[in-house]
């Protein structure tokens, strides 16, 4: 065996070659550069798996995964900027094998049902997401995902539990305060036990008092938080986060309400994460995604 062949048997070196190819393919000029990484994946079995891992590592839309199902399942309607994927027939288990082959490689997903992204200007009809959720039963669609930015809207809520993998560390989610949406918070707590960064917004709505209790219940299940962005917190939650040794970033919205007007944060955030003195700032909610 020649030295080059022996070198390519070293996993770390093959990974480095693929990463270099990915850096030149998926940079700022993505649409102008040749697809070097997909071509590399096709040259040899040695490069196939690590190249596929990098190609699917981060998604700006769920469209590529939906298109992994047979073309008899879906069709793309419309033209120009008004394109949408719709169902042609029900999804059966045999339709999911290729989708699951690639989805296990996804580590980051940024998905907003309310609009298509610049990279994938194609919307997904809510019926597609609902059918996908039901066809997956209890299976996690991306079991190795680590970062999830998710703005599902009411139509994609049924799919959300299928995205909450056990390895998620960074979770950013936008909900409304309907009973169905708020029921996701206990699911998030149970499914994502090692979250280190959590951001929650309610599409600009003021947080109602019963909602604070659900937020508190979710937060008390996490002990490794490093960053937290939420509209408001009740006293129990404040006491919990004040004892978190790893928390370094806290952003509370300036939400109107009796509790937020009377609660003096500096009286309660006195744990190791918040040595006094420290400033209490009023900040606007983060931008919706």
C-alpha cells in the first residue's frame, strides 16, 4: 500500500480534507462556487460518510429533508417566490428511509414556518409537516441535533416533539400562549435535559401569570444553563437561576404585569452567578425569527 493510501485511512486527516472543501464551498459566495464537497463525496467511499456529515450538518430549512422522500409523495407548486411543497399522497414508513438516512447527520436547524429562507425560497405546506409528524410516531427525526431555532406557528406544532433530540444544547423557540403551544414546555424539559442556552419568546405578547409557572417548571429541570433569554420569571425561577454556577448571560424582557412591576430582581439574584452589585436593565424582546 502506498503512503497516500495509508494516509487516507486516518479518520482525522479525511475529516480535515472534507472540512477544507466545505469551507471553500459553503462560504459567503455559496451560490457562485462549484459544489466541491458533494463531488468529493462521490470520488471515494473513504470520503463519503464524513463529506455527507458536513453537507447535512446545518440546515436553514426542512425542505431538503422533505425532498428526500419519493417524488410520488410530494410535489412543488407555484413559481418564482411563491413556491410551496404539498402532499400528493399519504406518507408510509417505506417513504422515510432516505430521509432518516440523512436527518441523523443534522446538527443545527433554523426553521421558521412563517417565511422561506433566502437559501431555500420554498415554503412547506402545514399538511406536509403534520403528516410527517404522524408517520414518525415517537421517533426523533434528527436524533443528533444540538442547536434548534424553531418558530413553528400553530400548524407545525405536532412536529415539534419529533425535533427535540436529547443532545440539544442550544434551543431558541417562539410560541404563542395557546394551551397547545404551552403544553410543549413540559415536553421540552423532559426531552432536552442538557440545555445550556435557552431562548423563549411569545411573538411579542405580554406573558400571563399562569405561563410563568410553566416556564419555571422547565427551568428547574436544567442545571447547566449558561445563557437564558425569557420574557419574565417568577420568584421560584429567579431563586433557581441564582444558584446556577455556569449562568453568565441573562436577558429578561420588560414585560408589563403586576409581578414584573413589584418584583425587585436585585433582592433575589444573589447567588454565585450574580454577585452584587449588578445592573438591572430593561431591554426590548429579541427579534422574531
